[in-house]
């Protein structure tokens, strides 16, 4: 396996394995993104959105809580 340089952000170099780079290129084609830097940004933003929904509780179901005392 070789490390290929795929995306550069100011002051940051990102290296990917061949298989990871192939996956990023598939995502690029599927969503019509212009370059691998844009793919990386899109993936990061979608991951942040997903986790922020989990933190805020949006998208969670309401569950009935048993309020009976546990120690009697």
C-alpha cells in the first residue's frame, strides 16, 4: 500500500491509502464535487451535523420513563 497525497488545506497535508482514495473519488463522482478537498470538507460537515443532532437530541424518539421508586 502506498500513501498518496489527496487533499491540502492551509497548513495541513492529508495522505490517504489507495483504497481510501478510491472511496473518496467514488464519493466525488456520486455527488458531483469538484475535487478531493471538497469531498473531505463535505464528509466532515456531514459527520459534524450527524453528531450535533445526537448531542441536541433532535431526531430521537420519546420514550416512556417508569417513575416508580427503585428502593422501597
